C-alpha cells in the first residue's frame, strides 16, 4: 500500500534511499543554513545589552507592529502549503492563486521590514551607531535577503505556470521552493522571539 | 518538462578542445581540472615557503621586508589550506567517488562543474592581490582588530575576505553534491557499511564542510561589514569583543582541520589493505572513529585560544575534550598497523607514502597532545613548536597521503604507471627532507622562537636549527619537483597500466584505465566489502543490474550533457566579488560591478534550471 | 529493477498519510494563537526572567509545527528529519557554547 501511494505521489525514486536527489539536497542545504543563522543570532545575543550608547531596542522596537509582520509571514507559510496541495490535486489555477498570494504576503513582510528599518534610521539607529544597530541590521537584513530570494523564486514559479511549466508532474519544483519558504518563516519565528521579545521585555535585565 | 519557448541556447553538443573543458560536467574531467590547479597552487604555496625559509635561514637578514614577510606567511597558509590541500582532496572525491560506489557520475554534474570554476576564480582573486595593492598580511586566521580598516587600510584583507567567501561557495557546492551522491547513488547492494573507507571519509568530510563553512561565512561577512560599511562587530571602541572573531573563526577552523585530514586518512585506509593483501582491520571501528572525530571536532575549538584569557573553566573543558579526541585518532593508527600485521606487504611507492604518513602523523599527533594541556600550551602557543605540529600533521599527514593517492590512482587517471624507481627516490627525498625541515622547529619553538617574525637576532640559540630547517626546505622543494617530473614523464611515456595494476579490492579497479566516459558498462551488484577482491578470490560474482543500460557496449547509456551555465555563473560571482571588494574605495562603481556580477549569476542560474535536455541519443557514449 | 536499490531504506520512503488543506488551516490557527499568547504574556512584566523559558517553549512549538506539518517532516523519510535536526542541534549547541564562553549564564 505504501508502495502504491508512494508511486502515485512519485516519491519512489531509483536511488539508494528511494528519496529524490534534489529534495535531499534541499534538506542538507537547510541544515547548513541553520548554522549560518545560528552564527548571526549568537553574535546578536552575545552583544545584547552591551551597546555603549543608544538607541537601544526598547527605544525603537514596536512589538505590536512586528507582531503583525510576523503574523503575515506565518500566513504566507499557510498559503504556500495550500499552493502545493492545490498543485498535487491537479488544480494549476488554484496553485497560481495561492503562490502569488504567498509572494504578495512575502512582499508585505518585506515592506514592513523596510518601513521599520527606515523608522529606526530616522531615530538614529544605523549599522554604524552601536552594537545593537550593527547586529540587528545584519541579522534581519540577511533574513530579509533570504525572503527576497524566496519571493523571486515564487514569482518565477508563478509566471512559469502561465507557460504550462508547472504541472502536477513536476510538483517537486514547487515542493523545493516551499521547503525553503517555510524555513525562512521558521528562522523569523526565532528572530522574533530572541531579538524582539527578549530585547524589549522590561523584566529581562 | 513541457516545451517552453525561451531564448536559451541549447546545451553544447560534442564540444571539442578548450570548450570541451569549459563545458564539461564529467566528474573525471572535473577531477583532473581540480588536481592540476591544486598542484599548481601547491607549488605557489611552496614558493612562498621557500621565500620564508630563505629569509629565516640566517639571523638578521632582509631578503624581504617585514611587510612582504607578513604577506608571505599569510598567503602560504591560506594557499596551502584552501587552494592546495582541500582542492586536491576534491580532485580525488570527484574522480574516485562515483567509481568507488558504482555510479556513472555525481548527483548534480553541473553543480560539480560550478564548484570547480568557482574554486578557480577564488584562487585567481586571492593571488591577484599580490599585484593589486598587496596580498593579505594578517595570517591565515585574520584576527580582529588587526584586520580592521583602522589597522589594515589596504585592500589585501578585502581580497582575503572575498576570495575565501568565493572559495567557500565552491566548497559548499561540492560538499552538498557529495553528500547526496554518496547517500543516494550507490550501486545496488552497497550498503553504507560496505562502502570503501575513502568514500566514508568523504561523506563525513562533506557533512563537516556543510556545517562548518556557514560559520566562517558569517565571520567574514561581519569583518567585511566592519571594513566596508563601518559596522562595529569587532570594534573595541564600540564595546565589541575581538575574541568573538576568534570564536567564530575557530568554530569553523577546527572542523576545518578534520576536513583536511579525514580524506587523507581515507586514502591511506585504501592503500594499506591493497598493498598488504588483507582487508582493513576493524572496518566498523575505522568508520566509527571517523564519525567520532567529526562529532568531537566541534567541541575542541578553543584550544586555539588557550592564551586569550578565557578563564580556568573554559580552558579546562577544552583541554579535556582535546585530549579525548586523540583517542579515536589514535585508534585508526592501530587499525592500520593491525592491517599490515601478517600481511603480504608490497612496498610500492604508494605504500611507502602511506606508511610514511602513519609515522609522520604519529609525531604530529604527539605534539598535538602536548598542546592539549592548557598549561603547557601556554609556553608552546605562538611559537615554532606549533609550526612543527601543524606541518607534521598537514604535510606529514595530508600531503603525504595525497601524494600516496596520486601514486596509487595515477594509473586509473592516465592509463600509465608512475615510474617506481623515481617514486622510491621521491619518497625518501620527501620523507627525509620533511623531517629535516620541520623536526628542528620543535627545538626552536621550545627555545622560545615566536611565530610570524621576519627575522631574529643571533645568539638566541635559534641560528643552527633555522639553518637546518631552511636547508631541509630546499631539499623538500627538490623532492616535489622530482614528483612533478615523475608525474609528467610517466603521463607521457610511463608503462601502460592494466585496469587492475595493484590487484585491488574495490570497484574502480574493475574498469579500464582510464575509464570509459560512462564508467561502468553495467552497474554491478555488490554483496559485501571489497567486492572486487571477493569476486577475484572468493567466488562472489558481481551480478550486473538486470536491464541496466550498457548492453550495447555503452551505446544506450545516457550521460549528463555538457553545459555553459556553471562556468557563466562562476564568472558572475568573480565579477560580483570584485565589485564588493572595491565598494569602500570606489563606492558606486563597486556597487554597480557587484550588481552586474550578481545579475550574471542569477541569469546563469535561471538558464541552468530551465536548460533543455538535448536529444538523448546525442549523448550516447561514442 | 531486478534488485531493490533501497534495501536499507525500509522506512525511508514511507508515506503514512497526507494532511488535508483543513489540517493546514488548523495549524495556521494554532500558530497564530501561539503568537498571540507570546505577545500577550509579553505585557506581564512580573514574569521577570521567567519569560525566557516560556517564550523558548512557545517558539519551539511553532518551529516544530511548521517543520512537521508544513515542511511535511512528519510524513516524510526520517533521513530528512535527521539532516534538519542534526543541523539545528549543532546550531543550538554551538550558540549555547558561545554564550557560555561570554559568561551569558553567569
């Protein structure tokens, strides 16, 4: 039964493990990217509270606004998974709607980031100002760069589907993008907690 | 893939000459490209070493200025590690892994080509620094704040940073490829615990690479931001800690040294059984010790920082973990010796180098254990005692094993044997001169000679041993030149080799020397370790995969097609890297060049993903 | 294939079921609820340093939900889980070690 299901889902490949090469590659890449973000996060945490001068996190962070952008990104993960499910069920049209929705939600998140960064700069916080500025902009900036690459990838898939390039047969192409997208969301979950919530909670220091 | 009308050029069909090399995706050709480039880089690093030893041969010399001397040792270290040893390992991974596991190529042939070209451009960028304002000069480990723009205003460090990032991309791409290849493309019946040990060590090394490189990527990004954009990652005036650089660097740096030695151990684990006509003693233990070394390698990094002032708790913890990691390392030595015990030993050149490796690595390991005590390391750190240790493990270890591997697999690559007489002279010359060069450094080190000094006063008690080291170094240079001579003349007119010149044990010896483009006419089914030996002497035939391609003498095998895009993507990275390098100096021009480079790479990647597959019959072996 | 290539992969290509779009929607609601709770307790200042373990647990829950359901790890080969968890474990360990070395827990 498992074999039949697997065959329908196209997951039984002629490889030593039965797993698809590209999917294995993506998971190896995500494991590797964990170390990338861990190094940036560790740097941020080590320097937390050590800036010699302001602005400090409590001066600039707005938890309500960032909660909204966090929610937006979480919803984009849901729309991504619905895009994939729609494709598996054979509906390229639904797939298209959901994947463009994901890209739009991703761009909304980026929009929030851009506005937030501009606000901070107006309040005197830049990469050069202090340790907080240096570590904050680098960490969230690289996360934002990952999101941007993800948005480009999703848009490409969406446009590709107009030319008949995305069908239930090559669902793997979407699966790979989805894994990457969810990973980017998951990294933000950590950043939101460690940088924003821990950074501003009054009782913490 | 349905038809898509986009203006993407078709993949090249049967390219010839230079184009066939630029567009190749054949793992064997890529292996040769890596090997030749790495050897040229090895000699470049060796030349840098010759300058260093000439300068230090006698006290009070000024053959080179202190500024140039700093560039020499920085480039020597960076070149040897990133441009010589690692790519030479990659050459072997590339050529041998598919052959050892019974595959026709790696999992991602174009990504493989991309790794090579990116490595080449990284090597080019680093060496261009010599003529574009000066090479990096802050050691191969680039400690902050010496590498900050305040203390190091030239472009040298920026070249170092960008080159290492580019080389990092190359290494990561290759490592991902080998993880997937080894896990997913083994011949039927080749369970993980039946793989050749070189393949196992390659798998472990690849995991280390994909987990360790991101850390140095971040460290280099942070340093670059400090230098180019004025951030504060390592700026004490802003409250930052330069020690953070050291931590991030060595969290990468220590796994890196296992990345340098595990492939070498894998090679030795192939050669010793072959030339002892015995299976490796304790195969599961050798595998397990490799895994344990890789795991524990993450827990020892601060032993490079014993004199930084981390405090007694940190120093004690890392001293203990460092002592502990000597155990799995030592275990392998016993496995190799036990393999030779009561074996029918044939001291061909490859075997000489492999046994020489064991001897020299033991010495290097012993001095390593001496460093593991934080207390005694307080005297040894930053002296020539460490230089002695590292050269025993990296030259006496890695390089000896790589040379052994070349002697061993040369017939497979070229179809000809390297000359045995020259080989034996080569071995003894290298072995003896290596000891003459590096053993005295134990003495100068314990007598207080610091590292990275461009000269020293007479009467410190260092004169004699420095002179001896320098003489040894020149002998060693001659030894390497002899090796090169042997390799070149043997490739041209050496004795023709059969498929199996050494009475080998593993799958690569079942196919012709050199192998056909498709490697195996029929993929074999494997039933145990050392499957070729079992077939030859134990009656265990390797039944080919039924219905597998290749029945028509290879004419129905579909091979991956050549492609332009890996090369183009690498060029984009190279151009982009230069743009980023000059952002500080040339702001908008630097940004523009960086953007152009990024666009070229993105277009190449996009085209790569959409690349049409040529007519399958076009690619049939011919 | 005459010989099963995945001889050692008995559990590898198992496919034990497939979540429905409604499941995905439910997960999204749980994720939103957890986020709301995180933001909510953020305003309870009396928690002091106690908020750290609470937020860590809540974030870990969100992480696990996305990984298991959206990234399909619950239904896919354990090899994928192994690679991802391996990377995360190393990342967490190294981060904690760095923090320890900088006297974060003193």
